């Protein structure tokens, strides 16, 4: 009964990639990695993080100006990634997100 869920989780882990550059956050996923979502730092209005496991990895949610949310799940080194993304977003977003820590 749990086999389809296990296969789905493994396939997702194999094809889901996050690319975080100095200009944007890209999420590449979907079937065979064909879907791509790009978000520039100027579109981000809020950043939230949630540690998972024993704190070795975590999830992050980027809230965008349009009201959409981009979820980054099971990120290794998520604390460093969170700090880097906060350093790239505009100052008001940085102040609001830091108060949520």
C-alpha cells in the first residue's frame, strides 16, 4: 500500500533540483525535470524556514508579491541558504523575515 508513495518520493528526490544564484532562485522538477520555476529576489516579500529531522535539513517557503508561495523542501544546509537568500532580498523583506526567526 505504501509502495506507490515510496516510489513517488524517490522519483521526486531524483528529479527535483534547486539552483540558487546571485540573481534568482530556480526550481527544476516535474516528470524528467521538465518543469522550471524562476523567481528573482525582487519578487520575494517574505522568507520562512522550518528545520526538519534533527536540524540537518529543512524546508523554506518564499512568499511572492503575487501572493504565490514557492516551497523548497528538504534543503541541505538550509540555514546557510536562508541567510544567503535574506542577504539578496530588499531591505524591508530582510527586516520582516529576521523578526520571524
